[in-house]
């Protein structure tokens, strides 16, 4: 039994040392070389929905800090990279109604534009126009607007995860 264990362990060690080509995604290997800091000023809001830009800005900042090697800085003058964005549309649409005639299923759609600029070279690293994200949610409450913020928070999180992945992986 011991005679077979040593070759088996050597084979196992050899197999473990081989690289399969897979790597952990989303950690910024496609960012400009030497970029260490990023500024993400508050997104602009071109919609009638107050504070929509705040949800999105907060989610994008959190996602970049969590998933990249970049350090978040306040000022664009202190940043290697600058990510700017605009919330261009926010729509809430009822999809179904209860027997009492109150809407109980809604779709929230958010449309944005973002750009990432290398401040050292003034080159555009990433640009996304007309990026649209949607979330559906149901409610048993007659007060739709009290639950809208929760939906906006979820859709902002989806947007942040998607856009940060696109930037970090250069899709």
C-alpha cells in the first residue's frame, strides 16, 4: 500500500502545479497600468426621480472599492482615473393589478451613461451610453412609493456590479 502512495502523491502534486488558465475575474487586470486611485463624483440626475443619482453613485463606489485594487479619492485632481455618470431615465411601470384594482407588480427601469477617463493621459478608457437596467418587484401595499427606494437600491446594485465588471474585464 505504501509503495503505491508515494507515486500517487507525486502525481497529485504534479497535477496541482499545472495551471489551467482560469483566473479570478473582476480584479482590474485591464485597467491602465499604474492606476492606483479613482474619483467617482456624484452622478448627474436628468430624471424627475429625486435622489436616483445618489443610489447609483453609492453603489458604484462600493463596488469599485470591493472589487478593484483602486483606492477611492474625493478629488479628480488627485485621481489616476475618473468615473463620471449620468442617470438619464427612471421609469416605473405597473405590470399587474390586484382584484381591488391596485397595482401589485412593478417594473423599475434605470438608464445611464458612464465614462472612465485616464486622468494622466486624458484618454477614454471606457464609455457606456444608454445602459439600461430593470428590476421587477411586487408589493402588497397600496403605498407604492414607500417601496420604490428599496427597488432603486437593488437596481443600483445590479448596475454597479455590471458596470464595474465591464470596466475591470474590458468587455
